[in-house]
C-alpha cells in the first residue's frame, strides 16, 4: 500500500518540498485519447506511488544529507 501522501506531508512538515510531477498517468492524458479507456496496471501503480524529491546541482552536501535523514526517519 502506498504511503505517498503521508510521506509528502511528513516531508513538508519537516521543511522539505516534494512534488507529484505526473498527476495523470500518460495513457489517461488528452494527448493519448486513443489509450484513455485502456488499463495499464503497472503505469497506474507508479502514478499512484511516485514522489519527486528535491534535486538540484546547487544543493549542498548538508542539504542532501538532511533530505536523506528525514526520509530515513519516516515512520520510525
């Protein structure tokens, strides 16, 4: 079972911004109307579980370690 929403809230509560980059699975988007009625279970599962973490070449080692620490403490 996905805990994406809980993790996202936890990260936010700890000062780490996350995003759900793809709120609509690709095959359900208007650009792929011919596929809208199809089911792709793995794609749909990934869509429901993926969470984008901070990623930037300008993040310091300390910022990276903080993100890692916060994630590792989730549900401890």
